[in-house]
């Protein structure tokens, strides 16, 4: 498993899509890696939301 924090990247974790959206909006996020089946909103919808906010 690749550990991004060891490559000098700050990583964020979220327990569901609402938590992820909140963190994406609060931080300067450049990359999103998500499971496609996360609680509350599908991972693809989370990515679409991220792309609209960039």
C-alpha cells in the first residue's frame, strides 16, 4: 500500500461523503481518491462535486 504521507503529502480521511465534502471545502485539496460505494453519496457524485468546486 502506498503511503502518501511518507511522500510529503498531507492526507485527509473521511468517514462518509458529508465528512469528505466538508474537508474538501475547508482545505486546499488537489487530489481525491475515493471508494465508489461510500455511505450517503456515491463516490462518483463526490468526485463530480469536487470538480465543480475547483
